[in-house]
């Protein structure tokens, strides 16, 4: 407990909860204000914290994150199944809305991760779903709604289930100032689709979230793929159905975020510096904060990440979060991209020293309202490289590495990064194949070979099947209390709770 900080105490779910005097994160130009202070921020990922069943292990990981000087961490807020078992799971997917597991192997695990982070003065970013198969994701949804990786974003059954779960999570934690921001999805992709499909989905989904919660920040959660410019490489080709610049203009998305996994995308390490600068330049153009919320390397990690961190330090990025901190307490939730606190030299350099440098960084003088137009890096390569991404950050959310939807970061990110993007991501070194996903995205993504072989989904058709924000109000969620843990069943007229599992 921090001395001198007012604490309110109350009992919820059999535990004493402490509520500190803190405030919601706010956008301040191209930076973000936290608890009244506007400064550059640094953090990390620990996607797996919400799936650890031992409180002491969660505490151990968070103690190292806090000791490193980090202020923000990213933890997956989903764990989807179609066949519940004794493992941790949050939602049993069903047409019309899933069942929420409120037992000790359910949403209580996310409750504890948020509480423990709060006690250490840390803020938490929470994605609602996963593009990869780590901890469920789109592949698990599709078993129930009959969609596929191309039609999920326009399938009404999928959107119904997704929105009901989003409403549950938002209303449970919407009064918690420990939540830094929500993310619509971890690394969404729609390979071969017109970029308008994902853009329209992001507009509609973000409006839905903001209709329930205007206090928390919100971002898309994507990898930052562009649809033009750059050097003609795969990440700039639009082949994954993303146009980061267009999505940056969405009014209900408070900041732009992107990921960096050159190995998974078949690019050299130095290429990452240009990727950082190009996204920073676009943020300046639209006067919006930009966050690099996943980056990692398997080969020569210390040298490579120190090089990128030097570029980050000289940029206008509001925040960066490395992929990911692990150690003995994380167990198997690790991957080849992870930074272990057991490796003292690497952890000190990439976490402790970097966070200290970011804290000492001065804000730039205010720039004019019309920053120079973003000039793409000189196209020096011929046509976009086909990329097969084999995603596999392995179970961890390692999926951040560019890989087509096939590979989730390993554990929490089931993407091509091999970290457990599941998050243990294990990202394969293939072309922008599926990035190895982080823990939670273990599957490896394979990058599409070219935008030509794409499945065409008309934007108009997509929009027709997507719910409008006003159509799905959360009428049954209780009004907010001042506690972190809100029991959304309290005033939920139509919900029922049986043995720790809530149907909604």
C-alpha cells in the first residue's frame, strides 16, 4: 500500500478490495496523461497473467515488472472455449451469447490480475478477443457461428457473441482506473478482404464500446499494417486487409497502436527502425498518440531491441510495450521472444534501463497543427513481397508477428511470434508469415503471398450485417459502482447465474 494514499475498502467476491485515488488515462495531444502527469510511458506484455491460477505467481511477475520501472502492462481479457474443462476459461461460446465462468477458474483470474496490478500502481491494457487461436479467438468463435477468417467481421452471429462479451467485460471494470485502455481485438486481420471491411467493423465496434464507457481509452489492437507507401514490402501492401492510416482517423479510437516482428515478416532487424518512424510520422500528421504495444526478436535480441529502443527514444511515440516479461512464475507461458527476469543482464538493459530512459525523456516543443505529410520510405523493392506468415508466437501472444491468420502468437497471442502469445509466442522465421503468436497466439500466421489472391468481401455487405452501436445496449448490466469488480449480474434482468457460470 502506498502511504498517504486514501484507500476505500469494501468486500466483493469474498476479498477485500482497495480503491486508490487515481484517474482515468487521458489523451493530451500526442501523449497520454496518467494520474495527472503527462509524460512518455513504457511497459510490457504479460498476456498470460489472467490464466495463471496461483496468486503468488501473478504477484511474482508483477513485482518484477514494477521493479523494472514499467507503468503499463497488457493482459489478455479473453479466454474462449466451446467445451469447458478444468482449465481456466472465461466464456463458453454459444449462439446469441456465451456463458461466463465466474468461478475460481474463470473471470476471477482476470479480477485478481487487475487487483494485483492496482496494488503496485500499474495500469492494464485489456484486449477483448484474439484473431489467433490462443485462448480461443476467432477460430473458436467460428466453430459456433459458422464463419471463417474472412467473414467473422461481418457475420451477425459472431458479432452478437462478441458484443455481449465486450459488454460484460466493459461493465465489470468500467469504474476501474487501473484499466488503462480497452482494445477491440488482439491483431485483427482479414487477409484478402478490402480494407474497408476491417475499417467499418472498427468504426462500429468502437462506437459500441464508447456508448457504454466514455472514460477509458480505446484502440484497435492491430499490428499496424499499411496499405501503401513504405518500401513495397508485405507489411505495407494491405494484403492482410488493414489500412492503419485510415483506421487512425476513426474518431472513437483514442490512439493508434502497432506491433513489430520483422523476423516473422521476413524483414531484417534494421527495417524495424523505419517501421517505427513511419508510424510515428503518421501519428504526427493526424496529431494522435501512437503506441508500439508489442515488439520482439528471437535472434540477437539484446542488440536488436536496444537499437529499436534508441529509435523509440528519439521518436514521438507516446508509449512502447515490449513482448513480453516472463520468468519461473510464468511456467510454460513463454516463447522465443520473451524477456525473462531470470536473465538479469537482458532484463536490466531492455526493461530497467529502458524504462529509466523513457522516464527521463522530455516532451517536445509543441508542433504546428499541420505536421508535415507522412512521406513513405522510399520504395526500393519491387512488388510487395509475398509473405507467408506462419504465425506462432506460440501460445503466448506471440502472434504479433505478421502472419496470416493461420498462426496465432503462441500462447497469449497465437500468432506468428513464437512467444506465448498465448502469449508464448513462437514466431517462425518465415516471411511475414503468420507471426508466431504471443502467448495466446501460438499458432503461426502465414503471410499471404500477395494481395491478389484475396477473398473479396464487399464492404457494403459487411456493414449490413454488423450491428450498429445503438442496437445492442447493455440494459442488463448494473450501474457502475465505485469498485473495480462490478458484478454485472446484480441488475441484469435477464441473466442467470448457476454454479459460477453466468448465462447472458
